[in-house]
């Protein structure tokens, strides 16, 4: 292959597993360049990675999203492969993962841990599978897609995708942001079924089920607002409309029957809620126009760069 391949490995305290991950890539893709981005590790991750033959770069700002931003800005290649340094993903599957990128049939390929059931069998952390399914179902519902592993940490990208992806996330919500950005901007996505194995003894996950789970859900919420404002604000408009009707109907009935209104606070509240409902709908239409224009500008920007 005459294409330049970059292996990007974000790391925080992975001295137990990082050497094997590097050696596996040296075996499978001997002509690739391996980069380990060390994110303030307190163990010997950087030294072990450098001794194994990887180029080691340090990112002082804590968080996987900050590391991905640095990697995408620094590295120039034709094909990018991103993988966690915990040795839970099978490096041998990298060939079928990059095949859609090499053939230019996809801009991003995902290592799908769920289709063959390996994640469900191997994962030993409570609520992780539930969280994965929740995020998957939310995003698939929003975009009417059927992706199986939206939060996979084993991915391959085209150069065009990497250089046109604005990273906003700071932490583990980066995978969710990547997936939603790709769906919203209509990048080609292809999933590749892979095996998954849990961390080896002594290797500790840095993902906190609850705090990071909340961050991921918040990311979905805000990206939902940014990417689909009409649907987002219509939902709020409908809620306030229903509340206004619920509170206002008794006032209207009283006025029809007695030609007089005694429930003044209820009438004021109903009118206020209806105004909020109308304003929310108006804001949704306005922002939807802005987002459509942004998508058109993004497409023109991509065409200009080709």
C-alpha cells in the first residue's frame, strides 16, 4: 500500500498493555507510523511506548477529547486508525477495518463489538452495556439509522474526515460526538464486526460509568439542539402548548358558562405558557434555517478543499 497510515493511541496509565498494542500493530501494519499520545500518565506509559518504538507526544490538557483534538491537528496521513491502549480491541482486525477507507467506500469505519455478542460476554462492568444501548438507541432514533456500536474506541478515518471534524468534547464523550457529526454531515459510515475482550488483570478502566455517562448524555442533548434545532424546540413548544391548554381550558369553560373569569392566575399562566410555546417554535424554525445554511456551507467548503 502506498498510502500513509497513522496509528493514533490516546493513553492514560496504560503501561501494562501499551507495549502489546504497539507490537501488534508493528506486526500487522509494519509500514505504518505509530503515535502514542500520553495524557498526564502517572505511570511508565510514555517510557514503555517509546521503548517499543512508538512516537510519543504529551498532551497536558486532561481528557480523551483534548487528546483527539491534538492528534487530528498534529498528524498528517492518508488513513488514520484510532484505538485505545488497553488491549481490549483485536489489532488483527485492522485490515478489514481500513478496507472501506482504502477503497473510499467510507469516511469512517467502526469496530462493532456488539453484533457478534462479544462485548456482552466479555464486559464485566455494571451498566456499561446498558449505557451503550441507551446512547445507541437515542442517536439511531434521532437520525433514523441502525448503527450497532456508536461508542466504539476502534475506528478508522479518511484524511478528509479528520481534517474537517471540529472537536468540541473534552472527555470520553468524543466517540459520541464523532458519530453524531458523521451522521449529521452525511459522512459515509461503515461498521465492521470485531471481537472484544475485557481488560487484563491490573489494567483499570478510566471511564466512570456514572459521571462520564452523564457527560455523554449531556453531549447528546446539546448536539441534538445544535444539529436538529427544529425538532428540539418543537418538542419544548409542544410541552408548553399542552400545559397551556391543560391550565387554560377550565378558564375558557368558566368564561363560556358565566361570561366571567375568576381564575385570573390560571389565565395569566396559560397565556404565558402559550407565548413560550409560540416563541420556542419560532426559534426552532429560525435556527433550522441557520443550520441548513451551515450544512450547505460545509459541503461547499469540502468541495473547495478537494
